[in-house]
C-alpha cells in the first residue's frame, strides 16, 4: 500500500464506512483538566507504543481550553492551545475528544463535531445519560462513531466486555461498585478512622472527587453509569427517577462499624437484575457479607459482577477513578478508531434502539433483607413500639442489638440495630412513614438493603 492510500470497506446493513489509512489519525482534545492532561501524557510520552498498536500515529492537532493562561500539569501541547470551538471543525481533524464534563457545553461540542463529520470520544456519563438518544441518533445519521469506554468504571474495559466479550450471553444481572470516589471515602472512614468531611477533602486532592462532590456521594454518578450498562445489556432506557437511589452522605462511621461487627462491609452498590420480563434496579449503600469478593474492594477501585446465561458469573475489577485509569480508557477508544474496530461495532450497540424495552420493576416490589439503625430512647416500651410498627407491615425481625451510647454522652438515646428477614420495599416504605412519627426514636433513622 502506498503512503497516504486509503482502503474502504462498506457494510451494507449499516452503511458505515471503515477507513484504514497510513496517514496519522488527527485528534482535537476539548478540555485539559485531569483526564485531558492524562490523555495528552499517554499520547505524547508513549507515541511509539500507540503507533504500533494503532497501526499509525495518533496526532494531536489542537487542545481547546477555556483559559489559556491557566497553569497545566502538561506542557507538551502548549503550542496547540486554542480557545475557539471552531477548531474542532477543521479539515485536518478526524476525532474530537470531549473531556470537559457537564452536559451543556459538552453536548454542543459533540453535536458540532458530529455535524462536521468527526468521530467522538467522550468520558462523559452524564451527557450520555441525558442526551445519549439524540447524540447517538445523530452519529448514526452521519455514519460516525461515539466511543465512551471511559464513561463507566474508569480504567476497567466494561463497555467492551458487555458489548463484545459477553455477546454470546443473555446477561441476567449486573452488580457493581461503580463510583471510585465513594469507595475511597468509605475506605478512609472505616480503615483509617478518617471523618467523612476529611475523607472527601482527601478524595478531592487525589483527583477522585470534583470540587463539588455531590454527584459522587449522593449516588447519582453510580446510577448514571448503571443506566448505561442497562442500555447495553438489556436495551432498556432507565430514568434515574424510576428506581431507588441513595448515597453515602447519609452514613455515619458508626454504621460501618456496626455492619463490620455483624459480618458485613458497606459499599455503594448499583444493581440491575432480570426478573422474567422486568428489571430490578437500585443504587444504594448496601451491606455485603465479608466473604464475598465485592466486600474486599478498597480505595478508588471498582468491581462489577456480571452474570450471563452461558458464562455464569464473571468479575471485572480495577481503578474506577483518577487521571491515568480514565485516560487509559480514552486512549483505548482512540486506538479502536484508528484501526477501525469502533466503526464496525458501534452500529451494533443496543443503545436507544427500536427494540421493545423491558419494564422497570416497581420499587415497592423489590424484595430483600434490610439493616435498620435507630437512635432509640433508652426506656421501657421503646422496643415494643418499634416492633409493633414493623409487625403491622409484615416486617419480620431476624436480629436486634442495642448498643451503649458512645463516649461520655448523657443522651437518653442509644443506638439500636435491627436486621430484618426478607420483605418488600413497599412494606418497608409503609413502615418508614409510621417510624417517622414514632416519638421513641430520633429523626436520623437509617435503612439500608442487605446483599446475600
């Protein structure tokens, strides 16, 4: 093949052209923050390794930033800095990497790139969740590709696993620790006796958490990632309001200790399970038995357990947050585009397709055991009041432990932990309403599910 020549393959069913060329693949990077800097670092410092694996060079043509005077952790591309989004439309750009986060400007970047005939690589799970249907349709209309491996689970190649490696299976369940920031905070709190607030600050300093960590700690980030996996595995679009979502910001260090004494660790767990023709979905801090692999996931690591009808249970684990793991996934997508793999697989992804979606199981019908923690009045009749409420809603108690008040507190309230037998979420919600009015317990009552 002569230098600069092009070989074109066309697939009649998808009408997607796959271009294989000896010329460099040229990339415009939008955003030079934590992840963007990591991508630049890999592409520049490992250029030869990337060329060998991509079959050609991957060349950065421009880096678009909001503030060109801001100090950066990389200086390799100082002469390529631009502030105008018009740079992504240049003729010499093949791929646009959207790495700015958010959904407003990021959505505009992706739309402009696709309309200008560019492929897109993004690490933006929020954008995919909120605008994915529109953007993926536009990509198909323009015969272009949106790659998003970095949007879920950092450096773990879970998108490829679900869409390619496990393609022979009907996936029946997905359970995972999908937010490295929350997992890091929980590790700091329990294993290193760090307060919640201090653990959040440490996560921010390490680049795991944003300046505003709300989406990490309130469960939104993990829930968004779960909806992407649900789209891929089941072809179903799930709105975040359609299933239970709870974050770690409601936990006390004491809860982590109580769970440990009972033989459990608490993890922010995202779950999707197939029940006949409906899907059980929830993202919540969950008690996991110490003997299970998921209980031993620490720091910013993620783990996803996927069960398929042919393969059985599989586990995928690795760093789920941080600069280089996420940058690794972005560069992997760029390599897939350079060799033409992404152009072949993208049209076959079951994302916002015309397939009939599976209904989401009503939250009230989800059945499991629960951990209940009260600050209860230390006086006769308190237990009777609580058990009477639970009994009225057919919630059966498996065990009950009353702890002494910590420290030298003279409070008349003491910690009380109840573990239930299996019951439905609807029964617990009805009990919650009565418990909220019970004068024998404080207002900071906590209820968490238990994973068997």
